[in-house]
C-alpha cells in the first residue's frame, strides 16, 4: 500500500532545500501544469530566500501556451542552459528518471537529487525521495513542504500551486479529503481561480472542434476487454493535429473516458515528428459509486514501460494502430 509522506520525509526535504546554495528544478517532458506549477512555486520560494534557482524541462522547446501566465516563468531556462554539474537537483512530478527526457543525465552530475512526487509507480531515483501517492497533485505535496519549511504561500505561489491542483484533480472531479481545504486556502490569497482554470483547461482554438469530430468519429469499443469491464479507445494521428497545441491533443481522453460501456479508456497519440511513435493515455474508473473496483492502469502502463496512477497512467509505444491495440488488450488480460 502507499502511504502519506511522513513528517520525517518532509523534514528531510526541508533540510536539503534549506541548506542548498543553488538549485536546479527539473519538470517532466511534455510538461503539464502540475510539474510546471510545482517547479515555479519552488523557484519563487528559493528566490525569495536569495538562493539562485533555475527551472527547466527537456521538451518540447516551448512552454505550452496555456501555462504562460504562471508566475515565475522568468526562472525557466532552455535545457542547454542546465549545467552538467549542479549542486541540488530537484525533480518535481516525475515518476522515473526517464520522465526527465534528455535532462536525465544531469542526475549523474548532481551532488544531491531530491525527488518530490505523487506517482504510485515512482522508482525513487533520487538521493532523497519524498513520494506521497495519496497527494492529488505534486503541488499539494509542495504546499506541505512549504508549511514544514515555514515558508508562507503568497498569491503568486498560490497561483502555481492551484494550477497543479485544479489540473491533476480534473477540475476537482477526483478530489479527496483535504483537497477543497487546500483550494480554499489558495483561493483566499486572492488568485483568480476561475480564470486560471479556464485558461488551463477550458480554452481551445476553433480547430479543436473538427479535430475532435474526426478523432471521436473513429473511436472503438471493446466491451469484453479487461475481464468484461470494457475498453474504449481512439487514435489521434499526426494529420489530425496540424496547427493544434498539446492542450488540444491531451483533451481527447477526457471525452473518450466518459463512455458508459467501458471502465477503461485509451487514447493513442501519434508523435508529430516521428510517424508510428505513439504516447498512450490510459484512464480507468470504478464501475459504480463507492465500489473501489477500478483497474489499476498504473500497473498496466508499467508493464508496457510507462507508469502513472491507479486511475490515470501512460506509456509510449511504436507500431501500427492494430499492433498497439493488440498489445494493450494483452496487457489488460495479464
Ligand atoms: Mn501530477
């Protein structure tokens, strides 16, 4: 079973951060608002303390447009500007070193690596690992670290923490005990919660609508998959997403997963640069309220070389669409 990060873990994180002379914070590749919000919140706290800090992620080259209003983006540097040897490396929202992409090699040159994360599949690749699989977002874990550290959460930091919280809880759909308490505390700093949510999650260019039409129009249902709980899936091909952002691509799973006949949903997303290379989003749900019977898709994704959470996970794969479906169906039977 997973456990809440104990106070001792938080104290270890605080001790390392408190002693740091300079810090490099790394977010995961294809960054979402949780990893970026965590990185920028931590950067602002360190900067306030007079500690030099930089934040980076390996790819893509640009920060997704929806996140450009987050406070602290001035601390972002391109991956080429992350030195080979750093004092303290902090990885935020990364379940494995591989999630750092081309920046994973900086772990070897780091005097200390601190891993702050909430993925149940976390491989504990740091010198010190503070993993709270019960945290709804890495930014929630960061709030606990700041509290243990005695560092106040002001409005710009709250903005970043809220960005991760609202994103990773699917606009508070999968909130747990304490989620709304944290949201209340962050909102009380005066941040525009509705505006942050709309910018991050509810704003798409017009081209999103025809893309959804094509992709959803070819969705498939396999009611017998995974022992009868059912699989629904769709493919987002390179040709479907020309001119669209990652935000539009990532939105597809949130429609597909609402299918009542399937408790597992998959969206296969083809690489823009490499035909036949796909990243796969998996979601699962309980078959009824309070049943707690949802398939652990983190286990399925881990079998396929990826990772994630019980109800949301992912992996990468190569092959034809038929190959990908066969492989996934086999992993769901295993
Ligand atoms: Mn996260």
